């Protein structure tokens, strides 16, 4: 049982790392301020929905990771 939960936790951890790395940065710096007007409405709305889905996925995967960690600590 403990081995199975450890393997699930490992995959959850790797998945969370991947989701976090796929998110775009919140700060775009000077280049984003200069080129920001060139974005169209379509690309902005698409990016926001993808980023919003990734942010929501990060929260749920993080919650699953915490629950798995607590469960593994309770199992002797």
C-alpha cells in the first residue's frame, strides 16, 4: 500500500512540475511593455484561458500532492 502511494505521489510531483513549467510568466518585463500593443484580442483571450486552466490544474495537483504526503506520513 505504501509503495503504491509513493509511486502515485512521484507521478503527481512530476506532473505538477510539468504544469508549473508550462505556465507563462506573470511578468513580461520591458519587452512585454513595448510589444504588448501588438497582441490581438484572439491571442490574448486564448492565452488567458490556457493560463487559467494551468493555474487551476496546479492548485488541484498541489492539493493531491499534499493529501498524498499526509497519507504517507500516517501509514506506518
